[in-house]
């Protein structure tokens, strides 16, 4: 963003919500023995008082953030894949999609969202700039256009007759430099009567659950239905409906279509957000102190384990994990290793703190006394995956919303 003007309304009155100082690029894992100094960038979240869009003040160019080494693959979370499948089935039924329909997924990653549509005989097209995930999508038979989705690309597609019944934007709207142009482009590739369906972490849930680690440079914006409605209106779209979902620590799924006036169901949700204080400074004022409390609590629990002579590992080499480790100043002297199911991350080092990333099997090999769950948004899935470890007396350090110890009984194991 331009640090002096809101990317939505152009306003210049901002509330500082969170300032995490200099941070590494959260998804840029480091190759061992890489002598180059890692790039860092100030990480500050501010909220526009004009339209309530929360946005980071500085971020590297998209090609730097989502380049060829981009390691995120969505299919390594069973919870996420199950959510994709259920959502696809619901859309197929509700929108009556068939072999004559087209679904376009913007930021399609490894194609996991489009696979259920393709299996049902619906035509699909993924659009994603990251070569690694796009390679995996194409290997699985999901046609993928390797590009950043822009208004210019949308016009090119529409001119070629590539228009969709449903355009998906799952956890991508928060990532784009020009969200109005992005949404305008999504509208340009809609058939008459088509819809755009977007998902994103809710900034109100982020604040309520103290999920400060959801703020990183890739997340240029932290969204509410209120701020998305403001963006959509400027893009020639209207808000049809809003659904809260539990993914990623509390998200929203919104349906948009061409039009001027938001529908009554959507307006009811916007009124709900107003009642929660979405437009008020007071709503966001406690996030900085909550982040400081989490840092103190996590460090205390980790240090207690180390003082007792127990090894501490971490689970989840995700972007939020990089933010948590760097904010809490937890390096290899406190965290012995991080495990992750994604082989594209294994053998590398966490940004900034340079803790090695190992396969999940290291949990069984090393039997650490405690595991800091960096991917806390999938803690139930991780607990059941690691049931043997927990039943044998292993313990999880869960950092959000307040740092605490969880054992097998907490997960019904």
C-alpha cells in the first residue's frame, strides 16, 4: 500500500493496530548454509478510519512473496481439503453446476479446491503465479494459468470467452496489491448471474482471539465483511451473503455478484459487525498488548520445559509460525526443530530464527517433552494425527488465544 493512503477509499486517517517491528518474509524458508542475509521489512498493521480496512504499511512486491520457491501447498492439511470438498459439493448443488459450467479459482495453489469440481465433471481453471504449486495442480489434471490475476488478465480472458459461473478467491483477496482491481477483474470474468465467492480470516476474530500471527507481509489486508463491502462497491459488485466459518481461527465466506445494492441478508451481517465495533478504535486497541502477553507466556512455558531438561520441538512451518517464533525470539537454543508434513519445506530453516524443518516422523524419533503448536488453527487435526505422542505423555504448548499446555485428555484421546 501507499503508506499515506488507504488502498480502498484513499483515506489518510489511520489507527495503528499492531507493530511487530522488522520481520523476515514469513513464507521464505532458508536453505541451510545460505550465507546471504535474509531480507526483512517493517510489519505494521493499521486500520483506515474511513472504511475500516486494516492493511500493512509496507510489503515487498508480489513476485518476491509468491515466487518460484513459494512453499505453501494447501493439500497437506486434511482439515482444509475436507472443507474444500464440502464447499465444492455445496456449490455444485446450489448453483446447479454441470459439464457446461466453469469454475475459476484465483490463487488456485496446488489445485486442491478445484479437484472436487473436476471429479464431478465441472470444467475448471486455476490461476496462480507460483510454479511449485501450479506444477502439482497440473500433475493432478487441473488446468492452471501461471499468472497473477489482474484486471488486464481478466479482460483478456473475457475477450476470449473464458467466463465463469463461479469465481473462487479463497484466502487470496488479503494478498493482492490492488484489491479493487482484483475484484473488478473477478466480476469481468463472470457469466450473467454468476457469483464470486471469497474466503478470508476475519479481522474481528483475529482481534478477539489474539491471533496477531495472522498478520504478515503476504496478508496485505486483514478483512471484515464491512471492508470487503466497501471494496466490492468500488469494483461494481454487491454483497449477497456472509457466512462465518471456523477455518484459520475464524474466517468469513462472502458471496458477491454484479450490482449496486447489497442484499438484505448481507446488510444484516454488516449491522452485526457495526454492533461489534468494526468501525471503532476501541475494538482493535488491545491487540498489541495481547501480542506482548502471548510472547511472555510462550517464552515462559518453553523455558520451563528447557529448565526441566526436556527437549522442545514445534509443529507447523507455516507463515504464522515464522511470525510467532520471531516475535517470541525463539531460536535453536530453545526450539530444537520444527516438523511439517509438506516435503517442500523439509530440510530448510525457518525464516529469521533458522530452526531446521524436519518431517513429522521426527516426533516419533525424538519424543520431545513438549511441542509448540505453531499451526494452532489446525490443533485438533494435529492432535489426532499425533495421538500416540500425546497418549504417551507428550504435551502441546498452544499459543493462541492464551498460551497453555494441552494434553491427550484435552482432545478426548
